[in-house]
């Protein structure tokens, strides 16, 4: 999720290895990208916020920095701070098209993490206007629908995600959850089997096998029903 917005923010920033020790928006963006690359999302979020606050000339870059900060706060498991940063980004008319759609999706993720499902659904619906070809949008919509208790929406959303990313193990794994939630364990098993095939030695394959182990046992096929029953005695004619 960070890629689209951060790529735009980083376009004018110096290389992370040469981040200058000055108080400028570009320098803070450089530090944010370096922190993100080294697996420090909280430090990255703070640096993106500093970049936004230091940006006094380019409103578009300011909005993108706030959006990137929000994304990093989500990665740092701090949805409250993410919501604040993303609301600042979305308040700017300079955040447009796909960048706005990605920020809306992140805002939905922050809301869901705060158990504000109504806001999450509203932001997802708004995001579809610009990023309807993003499979993660529909993946998240399906997961959100499960929390909302809406099986029909969950199935519709995950099917859209699979259309856009038919061989993505993460999407297929979520499809298994959706159909299990919808009361269709056989269909869930089909998707999880596919995940196992695609990522047998990876974490998704392992998770799929564990999920299948919790499904109801498959009834034996007709040919495996055990020894045949003894035939009923043939009625004999009365003498």
C-alpha cells in the first residue's frame, strides 16, 4: 500500500544513504524511506509527518506525505494515529486519482482496526471510484463484510478479488474464509487446496492446511462406503 504514494513522495528526495542532516521536507522524506526500508514503520511514520509539516510550498507533496505517514502508522499497529494523518491527507484537494483511492483504503483499514465498521465501509465504497482494479481493495472489502456479518457482500467482493488476482495465495486463502463463513465448507476446502498447491512450502500453504484440518470430515465416496451389506433374503413362494 505504501508503494504508490511513497514513490511519488520520494521522487524528489535524495537517496536514503545520503540523507542530509537538515530540517527540510525532502530530508525528512529521505529518512522516512530509510526507516521504512529497515523495518521501522513507527520511525518512518514520524519522519513522514515531519516532512508534511515542513512542506510549505507544494500542497500536493504535503498531502502525499500525510498519506504515507498514515500508511506507516498502520504498519506500526497504531490505527488512531493513522486515522489522524490520513484525514489530513484526504482533506487536501491535491490528493487525487489513485493516490486518493489508496489513502481512502488505508483510512478504511484504520477504521476497521478501531472497530468503526461503518466508517470503514464508507471509505471502501468511496475508494472503489478510483481503485476498483486493485485486488486488495476487494480482499479487504470481503474481510470487512465478514465482520459485518454480510455473507453476500463477502462472496461478491472476494470473487472480484479473485478475478483480478486469480493465483494470489492470500486472496484465495481469504476466499476460503469467506465460503466457510457462508456455510459452504466444500467450496472453502477447494480454495484452501489451491493455496496449498500454490504455496505448499510457504506460510500461506501451511495456514491453508491448518484451516482445512478444522473443516468437517469429507464423507466417504460411494465406492468407499465399506463392505457391502448382506443381501436381504429372497422371499420364498408359499407351498
